[in-house]
């Protein structure tokens, strides 16, 4: 009994696989660019959050300075 695979001529790649590779390559490029875009957007969001946190911390420090100055002035004003 002879197997049918031995009778068929061998090809390096089927004709339709080049088309599939091209589609896969385009999809991979699109995915990479989407990931880069997400990283940029996420970076901008994180920078915005950091700016908000820094502003809040700055306000707390200013408040602490005022309270400490009032305590010191009250102590020496007596």
C-alpha cells in the first residue's frame, strides 16, 4: 500500500499561506501600534495623577507650615 502523501509533489508553502502570512503580519503590526498607543495614553494618565498628588501634597505642606507657625507664635506671644 502506497501512501498518498508520497505521491503528491512537495511544495515549500501552499499558495494560500502567503496571503495568510500577510494578514497575520498586518494584524501583528496593528497590535503593536495599539500597544504603543495604550502605553502613551497610560503614561499621560499616570503623569496627570502624579501632578494631582503633588498638588495635594504641596497644599498639605503649606497647611502644616501655617499650623506650625501659629503654634510657635502662640508659644512666644504669651
